[in-house]
């Protein structure tokens, strides 16, 4: 568990008191918005089994979600819409969603640790951490908040557009999802730019 605190502990030793982590969920899917979260954690807080959300089961993520909300100093969750993804491209939309999530934090962090290799468009001092969701506790916490929130939203979208099976694949390009697109065409929840290759193949 301790290695998850290495980056934050080093920053605390340098005198940075409030550090937040930010991460997003939903960069790859063909449908739905991209969701981002930001979290400031008290140093050494007990969050059993915290890890990169992609390495956790859905059950474990759902269990951690309320614990993170309860034990974080502060957290924020935000989206960038399908329209914004189309307008800005997915990377810029993901960074916009992260910036929105960070803006919700109170107290405001002195530094943001951003999962990935760029901090473009982040409004406060920020450092990028490649693979940060497996290296920093605050980014791991943000990744869980973002993933659980987005999965829940995709289940809501599944009620609106039941023919696509969003509740199962969360908008990712599975065989079943492509078969539904073949049969029904895209919904307003789909990202047109992500379907170009699919339509080109046809």
C-alpha cells in the first residue's frame, strides 16, 4: 500500500500541503460523456484495497466509492459532453473535465497530479504522472470516483437507449455494441468521430 503514497509523501516533505489527484474514465468508448474526478486525501488515510480502478473489480470500486467520498479532504466529479468531445477531441475534453473537477475542490489544492503525460488546460499548477492511477493514492482515488460515476451514468443511458446494451459494455466497442450499431444506427449518446472507422469499414 505504501508505494501508493510515495509521490504525495515526497511533495509533503517539499512543503506542498494540499495535493490533489485527477483522472478520467471513458476516453475509449464509442458513446457517452467522459467523466473526471479530483480528490485530496488526508495523508495515510485508510482506504482498503485502493488501486488503479482498472485493476479493481466493480464490487471493490463500488465499496471504495462512498469511503473515498467520506474520507477525502475534498473531491470533485465532472463531465465533458459528447458535443465537447466532438468539438475539442477526446484528450482535450478529458483535460477539460479534469479541470472542472479540480475547480470544485474546497480547500483549493496547491498542486494537481494529473494521470497521463500532459497538464494542458489545467488552471492550477500541475504535474503529469504517467500511470499515476497505480502510483499515487490521490489519483487512484480519483480514478475510482470517475469510473463508478461514469458506469452509473451509462446504466442510466441504457434505460434511455435499451437497444445498445450500454449497461454491459459501458459504451466500449464490443462485438455486441457494433452489432447493435449495425442494426439500429447511432443514438444521440454516440460520439460521431469514434464511429468513422466503423462506417468506413462498411
